């Protein structure tokens, strides 16, 4: 039971950080598209797109947050062998090679200032070139959380990575 729980928590936390589709799911007729009165085909708006009614009620405010490509995550990298740590600043899609380690950032998120509990997370991939090998091998790929580092742990004898920050903003935030 505890093994199942330890596998389920990171997945649930990732969904919580990804947010909910505030506009609800499409019905079968909306998903296929509908016809207007003149018989023209009408395709539905993409999921997550705020409509005028949703903007008035505040639903879909996530759409106005900093775009993923403009976010900056600060990731800590520790070499346990020589106790050297570095802070890496990455944008989603970027990677940094530090010696035999490649750290990739796929995404970073944090909850809006009005949501609780406050969470900061990043989807990180860690590739290491082990001694005697010719190619890097993936030793970790998953979400890491600043407030709950034990939810998903990098299990490597020499290297460790953790999330320090995800710089992004929401509407109305200073």
C-alpha cells in the first residue's frame, strides 16, 4: 500500500501543478464541431483558451500567466563526491552540461499567489556519463518540488538536483 501511495503522490502533485481546465470538458458534439445556422462548420476553441465570459468571471486566469518559454527555473546541482554545488538557471527546453552531468528543464510551474498550498515545481531530466561509458544515460526524469522534495527523489550516488525557484508571474502580481 505505501509503495502505491509513494508512486501516486508525485503524479497527483504534477496534475495539481498543471492546473485544471476551468472551462470544463467538451461534449461529444462540441468536440466534433457543430454547424452554424448557415450550415458552416464551426470548430470549438482550443482547451484552456479563455472566452469573453470566462475572462469576466476570472476563469482561465492561468492563460495570462507568464508563457512557458519565458519562465526561468533555478535548479541546484550537487556533486556529493566533492561537495560542490551550483545553481543553474534554465528556461524550459534548455539544458546545461556540467562535467559529466547534463541537466534539462522541460517545464516549471508555481501556483498562483491566491492558491494554497503554495507549490513550486519543475520537470527535470538528469543524464550522467558514468565512468567507462561512452554515452550519457538518463538517471532521472520527473517532477521535483521545492516545498516537498521527498515526493520525487533523484536516486544517484554522486549527483543530486533540486528546485530552488520558478520565476514567473500572474496577472495583478507585482
